[in-house]
C-alpha cells in the first residue's frame, strides 16, 4: 500500500515521533511487539485527561454569568497543566517588549506567521535622545518601522542570478531570516517579495506549466494567495487539481490524494505540488511523507510555511524532506503593524527549471528592502506638480477609506483587515520614489554610490544592526567579524525555542477548545451546544488554529462576520474563513445538505464564473490562532466573549447599544 516498505522504514527511523505530525495521514505505523513503559500514546492519553480536568470537570455552562472568574480558571488551568509553568518566560517577554497589548487591552487571535520587531524597539527608535557628545540625529531617522519596500521590475530567474547586487540592509535581513528558519544559503536561494500572496503569484508566473502541466493543491479552506496562483497558472495552461478532506474530521482523503499524486505512467515531469504543513484554519497537521511521495512521482514540491509557528521549522527535518520551493511571510510587530514582506526560497538544484519562463516580469512581486527614512531621498522623484497632486489626492482618498473601517473596528483588526489595502498604499507611495533598477537587478550607475553611502551612515543612529562577534586584535581595537539584524521578535522566539513555544500553544489551544465545548444553551428539551468546532478538537498533536461557528438556541448559525464585528467592539480580534474541498461519505450525505452553504462571490467574465463554480460550496467559519505571545488571559477573554451568545438577546442588546452611541457606519 503506497510504497509501504519506504513508509515503514521511515516511521521506524522516527519512532515515537521525531516530527510533530504523523508520517502519512491516516495510515497506521506497524505496532511494536513490546509495550514501552512510557509510550507516546500513554502521554497523549494523559494529556486528554488533563485537558478534561483543566476547567470544571463534568460541568456545562448555560449562562455566561456563571463562568468561573479569571483567577479561578487560571488556578485550575495551571493545576491541570503543570508543564505550562515552564513557559513563563514568554509572559515576561510579552510584559517587557509587547506591553502595548495590555496597555490597549487588545486580544489578538487574527495573526499567523512570524513577527520581526518588538513594540519596545518601536518605542526606543521613536524616542531615543541623542547624546551631547554626538551630533543631533534627525527624528525621521529614528522612525519605526526601520525599512520599507521598493518594487523591482525583474524576473525571478534574473533576481536569483544577481544576488551579488543586494544592498547591505537586505543582505543582513536575509541572513537573519535564513538563520532563524534553519535554511542554508548553500542549498537555497531566497527572494524578497511584497507579501506572501506575491510570492505565490510570482512562482506561478515563473514555473514552466507549458511542459509541467499540473498544479495540485492541498487546502481545506479558501486561501487567497493560492487562488491567485491558481488563476495565474490556469492562464498559462495549467491543469488544476485539489485534494479532498473527509467530513467530519477534515483529514486528507488519502485515496483521493494518492490517485492524484501517483502516476501510473511514471512521468518525469508532472507539475507543481503545493503543500502546507498544517491547516491555517482548522489546525489539522498533515504528513510530511506526501512531499516525498510527490517527488518520487515527478512533482516539484512547494512547501507553504505561512501557517507555521515560530521555530516550527526546527522540527521540520529539512535534510530529509527538501522541497523545491518554500514560501513564508513576516509581519513587523505583533498586534501593531501587520505589514511586512514575503519570502520565496528556491532550491539551488531546482532553480534551472525557472529558466523556461522568460516573460515572468512582475512589477508587484520582487522587492528591495531599504531604510524607510531613505525614501524621500531616492532618485527619480521628478514628476510634474500635476501628477503629484493627482497621486496625493488618490492616497488621501484611500486614507479616508481606512479611517471608515477603523470607525467600527479595533485598531488591530482594522489593520489586519486592510493588510492588502496598506500594501497597495505602500505601492502607490513607493512608485513615486522607485529606484531605477535594470532587468538584472543592478542599480543605474548615477544612483549607486549616494544610495550605498547613505545606508552605511544610517546604520549607526538607527542601531538596527548589532555585532554578534567581535575579535580583539593586538592593538586592542575591536574588529567586527559578523553582524545580524536586530529583529527582537525573532530573537525572543529563538530564546524560547520550539519546545516551549509548541507546549504553550498546545495547552492554550486545547483548553480553549474544551472551554468552548462546555457552553450549551439552557433549554433542557434541546440542550444544543453553543459552538461547533470543525476539524480536530482536543488533540495533543494539533496546530494552534481552530475553526468554529456559534449557533443560537434555535440551532441557527450566527453569521461569522457578525461574531467578528462584535469581537472588535470588545477589543478581541478574530478572523473569518471559508472551508471547502470537503468530501462526504454516504454515511454523512444527509448531513451534507444542512452543513454546506453557497458562498456569494463576485464573478466577472468566464474566468470569474469558473472560479465561482470551484469554490462556492463550503462552510463560512470563525477562526482564531494562538500565537506564542498570546497568554491565558487572552484565551479566557475570548471564551467569555463567545459565552455571551448564550444570552438569546445578546445580539439585539448590542445593536441597541451601538445605535445609542450614534454609530451608523456598520449594520449589526
């Protein structure tokens, strides 16, 4: 069955789970002939029992006013999970470097991915006074966020060939990120993109779908970045296929995906296999062996690491599972600034395949990182006054749109919702100050020296770069041997390590699931649960994300967008998503009719109609993600907020309260 010898050998080599996910979906490993005293199964069974005891065992809550207090819940939580105390360093880091979360009373469950800087860096950079012995530093040079992006009109292949033309700031950021992800420059090229979405689209434009015809994706939810990749690849003749997910567990439908991956004809060139390590919405983890199986059958593998948590790559086993391409994204500050950039990694041995595409020139894909305050001094800003006035008017209009959104959203969620809009504004602003970069990424000669000299000068006052190794020579002077970016959020994740971060997320996520499942409507004749969770529930080996819906006492679903908006009013930022590609067996055929819904999508032209037909059936859900900076109080507050829906009049009360405050921007 599916290369069983290979699977058995790999599983035995990784006995007791050296990787955080099972090695192949629903396939079972051979059972050992002996029974160890302390097995993984036993420890996971103990974890399930501890979770059940972590909040008022054998108790259900039918009234939001009957919930235990925060101190009571925390005491029960720490008693059930004694190992959680080992993660207290994360609480100390949050209190010292991300104090804005408590200061502004913000709860953030709408972030996935990796942050770069801490909030304390932003405060220091904006307020550091200059000493009397040093020349005064312009405040603009201390303004956060340290860098900005400028689009480069070049092809992916040209960018890979011309890495030597990188600016110093960009080179150091690249080194810091690759060290953090444990990816070697010997094995992979790395390219900065405007966002994670841009990285997907860029690869779709550069991959030779003319010869490698197929695109196979493995997603249980509608992912806008992957959808952009699908649209771009279809325009270039790709045959698109998608994995199915079995209801109700939402694990990969093994037979279906095996048929799509395995080639009977053993073709040497199949296409691109796009695979995430886990679901960004349900938290379901997937087997790494799907990548090996795909590569054995002639596929190039793109690993989507956008949903992985900090330090998850440390447990990935890159030497065993080496994808041809890898994509991840970074935002700037957790809970403050979701803008950032994407990273596309190309395995050096796989780079030649990109030569087949010579027309993939994207003006919104590849970017250069430059110090933010340097933009006003960049050359090429010589447009006439009329053009400047028009562009200024356009930007002001976009700012008004953002202000409208902020009028009814919390600052965090408003920024998260408008991430794409912010990127577009950045694009419009940056276009006025574009570097004149030729096709191969080289700056035009007149601008080369001034730009380089300014970067060297700016490195000092910003204190963005810090030496990590200094050698003292015979004369007693220090000689800097190497330096790296001072990305404190990455430093904090490195300090905590994978074990502590994953343990923290495991305890908080499973406690939240257990708490949500204890909420039931008070009518004894029905006793309907308030919350339905999709995918894995209480499970030792699950990701830090969950997808759920809230139902009223009649069993009718409360619209996820409404739940999100009401959460915004309580300074709780959650997200919405759309689960799809769901497969129902005959056993669940009747349930399918009541579960599945039609999603209204805007469709334009024939291409739009095809897209609608492909993704319009599914389930709209509320989603929450536990980041390593989330603490127990955050989790408790989300639970207490959801519990308010036990009050049959909660939504009506909120509508009245909103109207009383003369708020007219949003309908509830």
